[in-house]
C-alpha cells in the first residue's frame, strides 16, 4: 500500500529516498559521537561500545556471504523503489543489524538515546522492506540478532 502510493507520487517518493539514505547516516553519526564522547571522558565502556558492534557486523557479513539469499527484486521481478542492482546477500539486513546493535550500544549508555535509536532503526527496517530491497524476514532477523547480541554483549 505504501509502495503503491510512492510509485504514484513523485514528490513523496523523493522524500522517501532522502530519508532512506539519511536515517542510516544519522545512526552512524550518533555512533561516532558516542565513541568520541567515551574516548574524551576516558570512559571504560568505550571498549564494549566498539567491540560488540564490530564483532556482530563481522559475523553478519560472513553469514550473509555463506547464505547468499536473494533479494526481493531478484525473486519477484518487481524493481526496487531505490536503485539497487546488488545480487544476493539479503539475509539478514546488514543496515538493520548495524542500526540495532548501535541502538543497543546507545541503550547501554543512556536509555533515552537507546530508545530514540531503536525508533530510527525500526524506521530503517520498514523503509528497507518498502523499498523492495529486503524481505520482512531479513529485517526481522537483523533486529532479533542485534537485540540478542546487544543484551549478551552489553548487559550480561
């Protein structure tokens, strides 16, 4: 339904495309500020805030290459809303995994920062499916993997 609306309304589609690219960038900029803040303040949590996301991202990258699941536009033949020609490596969504594990790092530092980042992460997940570059299972798995990894890495 949202996709059909965006296909018919060029202005709305343009806004969608800007947000599609902007949302992950916002998460990564905030992550950079988190690291700088912890470094400047010589906060002992810095190591976890760097190591946990790095380990999760490396693990997901290997899993994606091994599984090499097709993307929706490869299976359905429906072109994505956002220009994308990458083949395979759809499961799980690396954008969602990254955004959510960074959100978990934010939650580890400050509950409100974490909640805001989780809302942005959810928005990224919805937009990746709406754009036709991931299946719901790709973003749901990304969310679950990062939530579980974040709980283990930051809180246990």
